[in-house]
């Protein structure tokens, strides 16, 4: 009998083969898990990441801002606030520098919201030329900032 005619006692499979097959399956499963994790992180970062820009930066971006989820920081222009309590709709204009942005928000307005306050609005700019805010975040008043020694 030659070496090629020899039958292994384990049913024809060389002694080290089952562990090699198990190792390959384990490595393949690990690779699949890592690829799935990276994919989920990528999708999460691209869909849910929202950048903060000022009103002037937002306006300077032109048509590329339509329909994109964005956070915009600015100051509420005095005498532009219109609060419709029946429909829970707040309309106002944000400004920063020479740029202005009309904003419409539907929902509960924070107690700290007032004219001339600094705001961050999150939402989408629609084709009508209005920023539809889904979140309103007022910046803390300066009285809460730490006083400099002196």
C-alpha cells in the first residue's frame, strides 16, 4: 500500500482538518460581525450627524442646503416673533452678521425663548425659503457664565 491508499482512522479525514474547518468558520463569523458593525456605525454617522453652522454660513451654502438636516445658530430678530398659540406655531427670523433666515417651529416653546436671544434651531430648509425647525435650543443667559476674576 502506498501513502495515497492509506485510510485515516477518523473516517478518511486527516487528523488536523476538523479544527482547521472550525477555525475558518470562527474567523469568517468574526469578519461578518466586524463588517456589520462598521456598516452600522457608518450609516449612523451619515444619517444622524447634524452639523452646527451660523446663519451666514448656512445662507452662503446656497441651494445645497435644501432638505438637509442642519443645526443653525443665530440671534432672534426683535419684532419678528409671531406665536400662534392655537396652532402651536412660532415664526421668527434668525440673524447673524448681514444674513437672515426665516424660521417656522411647531411645538412647545422653551421658557427661555425671547426676542434678541441666541438660539440654535435644528431642522430642514424647504423650497419655500423657510427653515422648518424640529428643535429649538436657547443658549444660556450670560448670568450663568463664570465671572472672570479681577
